[in-house]
């Protein structure tokens, strides 16, 4: 399950970058460094991380009940 959560996290991050490629290119053209750009997208990264951890923890807690059923 952990591997699945990590793969999904990477997929969503890549999808987000692909869909916002134009905006990221404009920021790079304006002289922003990669670190400055990454700092501006911290909300997206944190929300994905929290969702992944919540989903993994919820599945981990439900699995014993599911197997008993």
C-alpha cells in the first residue's frame, strides 16, 4: 500500500507540473530560481502529502477489520 501511495503521489505531482508548464516557463523566463518556484507551490505539495498520509493511515486501520470480515 505504501508503494501505491508513493506512485500516486508522484503521478499527481507530475500531472500538476505538466498542466502548469506554461506558468512555470514564464516564471523561469522572468528570472525566478527553481527554489523560489518550488516555494510558491508548497500548498499543493502539502495537500498531496496530507492526502497520501491520511489515505495510507486510514487503509492501515481498516485492513484488520476488512480481513476479519
